[in-house]
C-alpha cells in the first residue's frame, strides 16, 4: 500500500507523543508546549515540493515520501578505530560525540572546560537549566516558514548546547562529531545545536556529520548560532553522509552589533543534500563571511540555499561558494541578499563558481539581490565552466601530463575554499579527502 502524506504526518505525530509522554518526561512542561506548537506548524506547512520556487531544482520526495522511524543509538560501543579517522587534534579539542543523534559521554573529551564555557548535550541542558536554554530555542531559526525546521523542533532528541560567557575567549576548538550508524531498515536522526556567544566572547565550533554504514537514512539537522555584541565566531559544518543518505541541514545565524561570523559549509557526501544558511545582521557594524565548497561525484545532488538579511545599516557580508562536479552529479546554488529599508551603507558581495569535470555533470546558479535602501554597495556573480584549456595547455607545455595537470587545477580550485579554515587539523583532513578523489592525488601532497 502506498504511503500517503497523511500517513507520514501521523507517523511523526506518533513519534511526538512518544517523546512528550516517555523519555522526555523530565523536561519542563514549557518544552512540551514548544514541541507541540512546532509540530502543529509543520502539519500546517506540509513538506515542500518542486512547485515551490525554493525547491525548483531539488526533488525532496526521497525524504518526504518515506515514513522514517527514529534511529536508536547502537547498544554496542563504537570502537576507537571507527572514531579515529574523524578526530582532529586529540587532546586539543573539546569533543562531543553523538551516535544516531544522541550524546555518547564515554566517547567525549570535554571534561576540562575553560571557565565561562558550557558544552553539553542539549537534552541535558534543557533539564538542568531550562530558563537559560528554552528562551533561546528558535530565535535564530524560527519554524514559522520552514517545514523541516519545524519538524526538527518537534522531534529532536539531542544535540549540542554551547554557551560562551561574556568576554570569554575559547582557545581550543569545540568539535561536535555526529556519527550515523543505520540499520538495514534505515531511519532518521534529528540533531539540534544551540550555540550562544555572549558579548565580547569568541569561539570556534566545528560540526561534522559522518555516515559509517552505507544504508539509507535521513538526517534533518538544525544549528542556531546566536552571536552577541563585539563577539566572534567561526563555525564549520562538514557533510560526509553516505552515498545512500539524505541530509537536510539548516544553519541559522543571528548576530548583533560589531560582531563577526565566519561560517563554512563543506559538502562531500550524501545522495541528496540540502544546505540552508540564513544570516540576519541585526546590529550595526556586523560582518559575516560565508564560505562553501561542494565536491560531488556519481549521482550526488547538493543544493546550497543562502539568505543574508541586512536589517540595519553599516554591515558587510561576503559569500563565496565553489562547486566541483563530476560524473552525473548536480550542484545547485541559490543566494539571496536582502537589504531592508534603512539598512544604508550596506556592503555585500556574493559569488558562486562551478567547475564541471564531465559532460554529464550539471550546475544551476541563481544569485539574487533584493534591495530596499539607496546608499549601498552590492554585487553578485556566478560562473559555470570546465577546466580552462589555456591553463591546461600551459601546464602540459611545462612537462606535466594532462591527467596530472587536470588534478592540479581541481586541487587548486578546492584549496582556495579550504584555506579559509583556521583549523589546521580540519584543513589537513579535508585536503586528504580531496586528494583521495583525484587521479595522481598522491603527487600533489605537500612534503
């Protein structure tokens, strides 16, 4: 019997009842009301379809036509050998490990937290300090308009809560490692992260999503970044799901006066990936830099959807997303800069560049400007093309064979994005991943 949309909504409604009546019983009553309100909004919105302009290039049916069941954390421990390839700098990172969306304390390494820093599971934080946490939820990522965000708000089991207090400088990176180990029936995970950086504070947060077994599953992840006055935050999200998985992710940023955000989204895995990045510059003097790389192969599909809202004057934003598309993969970029009335002296730039490595690869790019102020400096641009034949000829004329020359040019294109990362261990790990996908990649490694 065909699964209908009504069946799917009822399935998620049953999951909500289980959460509010079972495992979540220790949480405050206000949180149950929050969940129910989010689910009601999800049911009213319904899932998007390709008839929606924002989903015109991406078919969500592989996610929306399946009645996914939540994946449970494995009963057996994850061996260190499976965790090791994804560690960045053991002993110099504040590590939280989640398996199937749930925190695994035995795998974490965040005991020696600096003063003024809270890093813990979001589920535990809601029980321990609900007055501190609950009012912050859905401030940067309201669920009024986005069905997947509303579904996550209704059903998330756990995630990370990071709070850096006023004027605290966090030297070590905060590393959130999400491992998904699906069973043969597949399943879903709904992780949620809440990162709050108070006035004058600074931190680096790395969010890494990894699939370990090549079974079908659905990850619906939401991360809220709330950045105070004169605060600094670098956030890097890495998507390395399996070739059978779907990842719908939202990174929502709310930043205040004279704050600075550097936000990366780096996509290497997943059959269907949708990255929504939404930034609201709500205080004068704020700046954000959005850096992205998607390196696709096979039949992978990745859709990057960006919205930067300049709500006040004297703010700046820079967007640079690069795509490397091989085989029959498809990359989509939609970027929108919105300059609200009164947001004078806005300085915004948006760029998308795509490199096609095969005749079957496809790239769609749609940069947009929506300007309601008259004293602004806003530009956008997009390029879609193959490897530059003149540059290729030049390299070959210097004694480099054609295959090696092509690999060198692809590597250089990707490296421009990776060099924006301040974390040397993460940069090195992702550089190795890029090189492993290139013919003659070994010859391009630095000595």
